C-alpha cells in the first residue's frame, strides 16, 4: 500500500431474508451504521464504491453508485464494481486505489445484495452469470453442480469422505451461533449435514451457502485514523470455464492473490491469526486452505478436525453460517477480521473472497496496531 | 492527475448489429486492436478495467474482468465497473486511479456491450435499470419516455421547435458519414427526422440513439508515452429519479463533472477544441452544451445552427450516428477526441458521458502535445 489506509468504521445489516426491505433500504442501513461506527460526518466522504452482482437481474436496478451517492447531502463521486461473488472485495480494492491515488481521503465502501425476492431458480440462473455463458452454462451446469464436480474429483484424488466433509459446515454453523448478524445461528451436527437433501451429488443442502439479503459497509480513510489498517489488497484471475483449467481441485486465483497479498504486506502466512475464507460450498473451504498453504493438498480437513488456538478460520460463521449476499460478503469478511483482531489483540488477519469458481479472487490483509 | 497518464493506443469494433459475434468476440477484437495500435506487448498490461452495463441481463455473463483477463497469457488483475451508459468513462476513471496509485504502469480499458441479440422490449426493460426502479420505473417510464418529458418541458420553457430539434440528429448523421466505425453513415435531412415515427412525444425515431453492439479499448500508461495525455477525469452524480430534481431541463451532474474537470486540467471551456458529448436523445445534446456553459440556457441549438471553425461537437457522429453500445460509448468518445486532436493539431478536447438521465456523469479532458 502507498501510505496508511485505515479501516475507520464498519456497519452491516443482519444477513437473512428481508422481504420488507429493498436493495436501497439495505444499502442505507449498512451505510448509516458504518458512518456512525467511524464517528465521521457524512460530508467527510469523498467517494463511494459499491460492490454488487445481481442488482439488474433481481431488482431491475443498475447505477447503484449514483443511487447511494444521493443518500448523502453532498453527492460524492460514486461507482459500482462487479466481479460476481467477489464484488465486495473488489470494491475495497478499488477504494484503495482511489485513496492511494489521492483522489479521495475518505471512501465509503458498500457491498450489498437483495436475493430473496426472486424465486430460487431465477436466482440460480442469475448466479450462473458468474460462470462461462458460452462454454459451461449451456451444459446445464449451476454453481452447486460445478462445486459438485469439484467435490467428486477431490474425493477421488484424496479420499475425503462424506463424513469428513460434513464437519466443515457443522463448524461454520457452530461459529455463526455467536454472531448476531449471521443468518443461521443454529448448531447442526455433521450427521445432519450428511443427512440433508441432495442438491448436486455429493453436495447436500447443508454444504451450500444460502440465498441471502444483506449489506455491509466500511469507511476507509487516509486521515481518519484507527487501530486497523489495510496492508494488502490483491486481485488475481483464472479462466471462467472449468474446461480451461489444468485441475479443478486447486484454484490458481487463490494461490496468486494470497501470495501477492503476503508479499505486499511483507508477512508470511504464519503471521495470520484470523482468516475469513470463501466457503460458498463446503469443499471450497478445504481447497482454499490448501491453496493458501495452510494445509497440504488433500489435508485441509485436518484444520477442521484439529482446531488451533493460534489460528481461526471463518470465526464469523463464514458464508455457510452468515449467509452469502454475494456482493456484501467480501466487505463483511474484512469487517469480521477487524472484530476478531480487536477481540484477540492479534496483529494480522486475512480475508479471502472469490467470484464464481475462483475466476476472480481478492485477498486483503489487515493489521491491528495497539498504538494507532 | 498525479503525473502523466498517456493514451498510448486505441482500438474498436465497428459499431452496429453483430449477430455473429458474442460479447466475448467484441471484447477480444477491440482489445487486440488497441494493443496493436499501442505497439506494446500484451504482457505489458498490469491491470484491466472493463465497463459494461448489460452483460448479465442480455448475455447471461457477469465477471467480465476475469473473462477478459483470460484472453492474455499472464492474466492480469481485472475488474468490471458499471454506471449504466457511463460505464465506459467510469472504467477510464478507475484505470486512472490504478495508475496514479502506482498499482499499475499500464492498464487496458475496455467498454463493451452486446445488445442486438435480445428483442427491443427486453433491451428497453434492461436499460431501465439505469433509472429509479422504486420511483420512476413503476410509472411505466422508459428512457425515450423520460427524455420525451424532458424535451416537452424544454420546448415549453425555451420555445424550441420541432424543426429546430431535428437539426441535432441531422448534423450527427452528417458527421457519422465520414466515420468508418459508425453504425449509421447515411445523411438524413432535418425534415426526415421530423417525419420519422413517433416514439415518445415529442421524440421521434431519429431523435433516439439506436440499439448497438460494439466494443472500444484503450491502453493507458505511465511509461509507454504518446502525444496524448489525460489531464482530468471527474465523476459527479445526481438523483436517479426525475421526481427528486429541482429541474429536468438541466443536468447537475454534467455541470459538476465538467467544472471539476476544467479545474483539474487547469483550463477553461474556451481551451477546448473538440467535444464529444452524450446525445442519447437529441434533446440531451442541447442541454449538455448549456450545462457545460458552451451556450446559455435555451440556446444550445445555436451551436448546431451556426457552426464554429474552432470548436467541434460530436464530430464522430455522436451516439446517434455512431450507435450507442452503452458500456462502450464512454471509451470510444475519448478515442475519438484523440483522433480529432491529432488531425486538427489542437491542444485540448473533452469527452462527456452520462448514465441514465445524468444520474452519473463522467468528463475527461485530453491534451495533445506535439513534443511528447
């Protein structure tokens, strides 16, 4: 990073089913909470970046930058960015560039998604926009299907069992139980995961993150200081189509974004005390842990079997427990890391967010200093 | 701007109806042309920003950053931005921030839209995403309807006649006749504009920019020098809903973005030799000229009645003559200004691009130096 970028405040809606709230309502609620948390005046905001994927498809609403800007008295410059389920973290990345470029001193970043007003088949079709519309979508694939293929191959290569895999979602639900903003605060046993409805073999209902409404906002600033600062913001990409990858049990974009982020922050993975990673489906959590080097290939499950006191994974509940309002997730992960670092008094945490099956990956590293 | 940002190369598809080409094909064609024009190696590109509005709605394709990145051997970081019809210029703005932040030395910017595969009512519905889905869309408004209301009010306030207004599109068609990339290269008389089918009273078919496929790309660089450099990149916003504005015959976002851009470039409007402005509908051209101060309120038509040798407006043919593939237009306007400055050997030109009815406006100022 060029200079310090402080995470000055965070705010979010509870994630869940908000039939009585529109996309605009969710944005406004998260924005107001972040401004209050940051203790700044709204007119301190020089620019707005909003991450959203499905506004046009599910709410008939594009141009969310202008929509959000009109909520502030001085209507600052605003734009919307999109990289499917990584839209939120890409918004943070864009805000970093605006701050580093000195075009802004203080930026409001929002991630927001309104998904539950549409029927599930409509949502599934819209989400396939994150896939390859020429090469994969015509085969009838959906994202549960794509990650079902990935899980099948992973089980074949590494011998992961159905019982092993069920531990991932059970743990994420357990973590979500203590998160007041999570969609699902109920504990589920691994057996309940294994027994839930089959969605896309071998993935079952409780392997899949849900359809969720929600928004999360943050204030990033060069001038309004705090004990939390961004140390790295890195994007990497991969082919949209699974057919164009050498393997489907490793995500090149996760490897690239994470290694570049550690390099930018000048830390190693051992320095990271808290990690929020993208568990859109349970199998993705394991692969992402391996691609970031926290486990060897095929052994990611051990981090769920043997918990470490020094390193937490998806302490918030992850996408499975918190819900996954796609554009909001990447912003929320970073805010959760900040909460965790404050509580544990540790120094470094990382947020890993990807789009589709990892065609875009964005990793942020946050540093907590006790003397800001 | 922080330091020099050079416009190192441009490339575009012909704008038109490309039934045999997909969104991906259009992107690849424009990208290749820009790289060839810039005489750089593809691996010199550090980042990609793509502006697009309708990928999800009309092509089932989101995550266009990753899609485009996969066309290059080294898959640079990439993201998509959106601000409705201003998506292209917002992409240029985002690229400026990436360059000024030193996150990139050379950025590929693309604007692309694939519109003609859908039926016109589907396109009109998707375009209403640029409006206010809670306040205006439920009234049955479409964009021709919105600009029809604006034109009616303007005629009432200023006494503009139907015959006056017809001159705008006639001139844009005349200009497009010499642009090999324009969708419509046929001259039309003002009478033909007045006689064309009624679309949304008082606007007729030939007052409206068409539905178009096309892409335009540019290479912006801090290190690959050229005689063209960006001197300003400014965004301003306004309410999405017409009902929340004090007037509908003036666009606050145009006024704000243009004045901020002149301030950033340290020039006055008199320094501008060539202007490409957003004439999505004929009436918009007149209002935008007035909001930028090139004419007094109600007198924009005089710039069409009395042409100036020192100042050109939409020499490319504008959105009416060139076609308006919405995400591509903002990129194309800047490339056209570069061509015009090279040909005329003048110093400054400006590109004005807006989203919806001016809820987002983005203005760029380009400087041509003969000794780069």
